[in-house]
């Protein structure tokens, strides 16, 4: 700010119509970046929905398992070995079927791929009180809980609905809220007994030799996941991988980031938004400065250094980014809510993610401002005479 | 340009007579634009001294080099040949940062007002007080005081768009004078003003010259203000051809 005279701010705001247009332009870029980062984060977050809902501190997975999406079971008795480790309160198997699970719409009879998740209902492995409260109902064979955030095309989901899961008749005895991801349009939870009843092939493959998709380990209160995980790695053979909950999240994210183009595409979209915003911001500043070239030259003539003039332009750019960010956030939140309600994707704007886009917005305008500075210094003060 | 009224002036050569006490001392200044074949010399071996409290008006036909000399004295151009000492500082071979610092001690009045449309009259004037040590309320008071002196006391909160051309020019003049500089360089400051405003500007410059011993070097073709000059310097084809002290009868 010019000492005593808030020149940058007044330059930016004195023409409300022009300011409104400028803010709309930058806010549009903010919206673009929020949408792209939102979709990217939703992709990662949605893949972690199940892991995040499990009440476990440590997970056991097959060493060969790259991601939760791909089935790769490990020997069940590894969980029994894990139970013997210090600080382990319980270790429970989780069964997941992606490929063979077909849900029949009870209304129209259409069939749809669904994710089937199973656990031993005697020990609720979920964080959700809603699931645990209904877990006893799952002890009855062929009873299931249905994710009410699943896509509409799965049909009725009220308690009491009878339908088919992979040609076996099942009864919905309750619902829970999980949400969809990029590979699953819906989920259903059941007991291990129901799971093996519905998917008899899995009984042959898993129960007889004792194989399990995912192991959930809960530590005693106060137990350190890092220390416990380190001990389990020493205790268990290398055919299983021991991961804390955060390590498992990181592993899933790393897989999606490295092995799918989705992260790359959305990152590219964010970069595009950044450049669109930078161009809009530069155009706004360039026009404003061009209209005031003699004024900037006058400042330099009366003793303002080039650095001071540059600072005024940069302040104007940063102020523009700051006031544009607010409508950009509001518009993004509205769109997030709309898209989340339409798709079930977990589009969330956390403080950290908001700060990241604010950082991008500020950088975008600051870079534009730095380029526009050249224009502000283009007219030599001597040419004013 | 019409000649000043001969019965009111007595012409005397004074160039180079002022010595070390000069606010501006120009010695052997040459200046050229362009390079190689396109090089064109516009100033030739000029000498000029401006004393404290003196109002000197520079006249001459268009293209005679008045503005070039004014911008050299104002440290707005880099020197090429000769010497110019302004407010005790030699301008030759000075780094740009030094020239910026020297310019802060000079009041500049341009032909175009060059006001920021976003700022009120008062704020446009306060822009020149950035490098002063005054408190904010003192800056405001000082800006408003000089605007009042220039007949704009009722316009301090107006933005340039709401003001006439003459009023805008008076704001630009207030901006140059608000720091009470020891040297004021002006290019046709009264060209856009009516008779009364032009007289008020000259009266203010005169008051500054008397009270603060400020010197004024003013390029003008305005006969209305020429009669207020202490000296009249005439440039023709890049050379000062006359430098006369005006003694009032």
C-alpha cells in the first residue's frame, strides 16, 4: 500500500462495474480449480470410504494386493498370529466381493454390479454406530444392510425388501450411509455366513483353506499403531503387508495416483484453471495499467522507485485474488453439494483444500501481476513532458 | 510566442553568474537522441544557473530543446555530456537509485494532469507525501490546505472525473507543491487554466518562492504568466540564446 494512500485497493475497486466483471473472471478460475481438485480429491476420498469406516488401527493385506479394488486374499491364520501380538485387542477378517456380486432391482428386475462386504457380526468392525446397532440382525442368514447412498438404479432399499444378490434371495433389514466411488455404485453389508452362502465359490476358495481379503486389527486403548505395526512386521511372514490406517490410505492414494490417469487428468484440469485464471487476471491488470500509464510514470517521476510501483501492481493483483476467492468458494460449495447429491461422490471442501486453492489463486494473480509490472514501467517519466 | 511587454522588462545577460549558491547549475550540456546515423543532437553547450527563490520561465519554439533540458534538470534522463548540479547534487554518472532520490526533492508539474481516477483530489495530492515523515492526519491536513489555497477547498473529496480540466490541473499543481520542494519544474502548467486560476497558480508559485526560497523553472508560452517571471530563458535550436533578468519597475 502506498503509505497513507491505499492506491492498489482503490484502483481495483473504484469502478464497481469493472470490479464486478474482474471478480467474476477470477472467481470463474477459482471455481474451475475447485472443481478439478474436488473431483480429484473425491476420487481419492471415495476409494477410502470403506477403509475410513472400519474401526481398525492396523490392516493386514496380501503382499501381492495393490489396491482394495482388486481381490487378492491372504491366509486367514495370519490374523490368528496377529491376535497373539502385544497391544492387539482384536483382529477380524473382512470379506469383499466386487466381481461376482449382482444386485437385482426389486422393482424392475434389472441387475447391477454392487460391492458386497462381509464381517463376523459378533464383533462389529465398523466405526458407524448405525451399522453396529444393526449388526445382530445380520446373524440371521441372508439378511443384509443396504447403503442408502447407493445409486437409485438399485431400486427399493427399505427394510423388509426382498430381492436377489447373485441369484440368492436376500432381505434388507436396515440401511447405512457409505457412498459411491468411481468403481462402485453401491454397497451391501452382510455377515460372513451370508457372504459364503451368497458366493459359494468364495467358500471353497477362502473358507476351506482359510483365506481372507482384508484383516482389521484393533489395538488396546493407548496402543501405538506405529509400534504395533513394527512388531507385527517382525512377527508375521512377508506374504502379508502390515499397514497402519494412514499408511493404508497413503498406499491406496499412491496406487490411484501412479496407476490410473484420473489423478493426472484432474491435475491437468487444475493447471488449466490456473492458467485460465492467470490470463484473465493479466488481462484485467494489463487493461487497468494501460489506462493509467501516465499516472504510473508520474509516480516514478516524483520519486517512487520501480520497486514501489511494482509493489502497487502486485498488491492490486493479490487483492483481486482475495476478493475473487470468496464468490469462487461460494459457487464451488453450491456445485459440490449439487454434484454430491446427484452422484453420491464425497466432494468435500476441507480447510486444507480451500487453503490450497487460495494459494493457487494468489500465486496465479501474483504471477500475472509480476508480468503486468513490465507494462506499468513501460512509459519513461521523461516522456511525460 | 509573443514577446513580453518591453516597457516592463530590462534585459540583462546572467548566465553562469550565480556560482555555487545556485539551485540549478547547468554547464556545457549537450544531448542527443538516437545512435549512429540516426543520432540527432538537440542541445548544444548550454549554461544556466537558477538562484534560490527565482522564477525562471523558459520559452522558445517547438523542438528547440526546452523539454529535453527540463527533463535533464529533473533527473528524468541520464546525462550524456556536460554537468548539471541540482540542489547540490551532480547528476552526471549517478546511478538510477540516486536520481530517484533527487527527484523526490523536486516538484514536477506536467502539461497533462495525470491524476489517478480512483483517488479523490486530496488522495491524489497525498500520493506525493509518501516519502515525508508526516503523520497521516498531517498529510491530509497539508493536502487539503494546499488544495484550499488553489481554490479547491470544496472539492477535496471529489474524484477527477467530477472536476473540470482546470480543477484537475490545479490538483496536479497541488501535488507538486505539497512537499514544499526547493525546486519546481513545470511544463505549461497554466495552459488549461482560466485567467483567475492561472493567476492563482502563479501567485502560489511566487509565494513559495518568497517564503521557502523555492526556485521555479517553467516552460510556457502563456503571456499571462510571463510577466511574473524573474528571468526569461529563450532556447532556439537547442541553444540558450537569451537569458534575461526581469526587473520590475
